[in-house]
C-alpha cells in the first residue's frame, strides 16, 4: 500500500561466505487522495554500525569440569508427577539391593534440575551439571540407615504449570511422560532441607488457587495431513466422529463455592462448513464460538481449525462431570478432536490425608502471607517449594502456618506432605 513517505526495508544476506546489504522500496509516494509522485533519483549514504555482541547463555555458575555422576553409587529415578516422594528401608534393600550398614545415610544425595522441558531460548538459565537438591533423611544422625528410616524429597514431574499474564499456563512435555532424578551415595555430606522461620502474614487466607486439566496426547493431526509426515508438537486427545460426545470427571472436593469455576476448552474441528462444540457442566450448557470450516477436497487447505470456549459457572463440591459434544449438522462432513479441558477455581485449604500442593496468586500483592490449614495435626509437615531445588521446612504448627513467599513465582506457596 502506498503511503505519504517511502518505506525502506533493509536486510543482510549471505552468499558463498560473502555478505551483501539489500535495500528494497517502492519509488512512489502518495501526495493526495488521487495524486502520486515517482522518485527519479536519490543518493544512498551507508553508515556501518557494529552489531551488539550476542547474549551468552546463562549457565548457572562457573563451568563444571567434573560431573557429579562421575563418582559414587548412583540410581536413576523416574518421576511421573510433581510431589514429595518417600524412599524407605525396604526399597533401598529389596529394590536397589543395598546392604544395610554398607553406607552412611548422611552421604545420601538427590540430584536433579527440576521438571518440564529443557529451555529453548539460548539466553535462558540452564545448568551444565546436575544440581544437588535439599532432602530429608530421617534417622541419619546415628550414621546407620535402619528399618524405620526413610528419605523424603520434592521432585517436579515432566509437565509444568506457571502463572503468566494473570492466568495459569500449562506446558506439556511432548517428549517424555516422566522426569528423572538421581539418588547418589558418595563420600560427601548431602544437602538437607533447612527450616524457615515464620513471619507475620500481611495477608491471610483459608483457600487457595487450584487447577485441573484433562489433556491426552493420542493423535498428531499432521499424521493425517497428506502434505506432512506426522511431525509436529501439537497433539490431540479423543476423536469425535462416530461417537459425538465424551464425559470427563473432575475432583472438586473442598471447593470454595462462593467463587465461580473458570473453564477453558480447546477443540480442533475439521468440516466443510463452520461448526461448534457444546460443553455441559453443573447443569448448564455452553456453546463454543464458531470453528472455521475448510475445503476437504483441497490438500493445500488448512486441515483443521481451532476453537476455544472460555466461560465460568458455579457448582458445589464433589465430583464434576464435564461433557463435550461435537455438534453434527445435516449435510456437513465433520470430525473433531479434543485438545484440553482446564478448570481454574478456589479450593479450601484442608488437609484430608493426602499431599496438598497449594498457591495463592492474591498473595503476590503482599510481602508475606498466612495460610491457615484446616484439619492440620501436629505431625503435619509443610514445605515452601518456591525454589523447587531447595525446599524449606516451615516449623510445626497446628491449624496455623505462616509462609514468607519469595522468588519469581511467589504464588507457589508450599506442599503439605504426609504425616511422619
């Protein structure tokens, strides 16, 4: 489109180890509603400017020349999901075939660099060796690992959650269903979970932000596309054609029903005309925006289009079935695939006998926060896992736990582990 000023585009190209500067512009500019001027001559001035040096990758400290895996007795541990894991005496003796009394439990270490995908940008933080994590080894003081002793460590799974742009974002690891840590028995004293002093909370809550997501990686649409060979990182779940609806159950126990549940549903549709999908939850029905159609007979056309439903609703605590239906229209050949269903909601902070991973985005506006945990016994352990490689233990409290939150994702508050 012609404008009042001539727009000049520049670029640097390389050909056979030689570099060339390329300048492109349209030598015509607009001077009025229906009048134009043409450039007949010009003078080109070139002022070379040195390019800024590339930003080196952040390697998390000085280079490592000797790996932590170069010595010691080492076992690789597969982690299916995020949480606190326990290794007891029977596992060490029966599964790992360790001889009691042959090692000092004070030398037990756990190595790992957290969960999720490896960073893709070159400038992102990365470690050039495994990092030793802080762990608990109960009963190590006597230098012997006895039948009642055990190891506790916090580990992240292959998939990760983050809080960005006022929303919880999920990152699926498309390369592996497990993350990996290493149990090492060497000669050095291992890092242990330290206690973190409580502070007076400027913000107090008895509820927290929680999320649930249904996402299954069953099919790659590029495998069905004639112009591709099945590559790509975008995978889909249940297939909607002969079966037009699927129902999925979500656990909303201890739901704070004074606030709405936020729901996102993402769906891929392939049809020769615009289509929609419908979601039923808590006795309510929601219809998605229109999903664009495509030309099914054209191999160069878009194979499938994406539609997303964003809505909210109120419901009660308990099991919530969510039904997704792909609407069939007369005379339209259509098929679809569910990408994911995500629910964001507030849950009551109550210890019910299993691990509770909790966080509160509302605490981000305060320097500290007080989390009041219901049904918390004296033996309950609470860890602050803002730094997943170095969790901190909050001193034992009954019914009341104060946490000081720090770090980039301060909304990640802590994890309640099983009683001792």
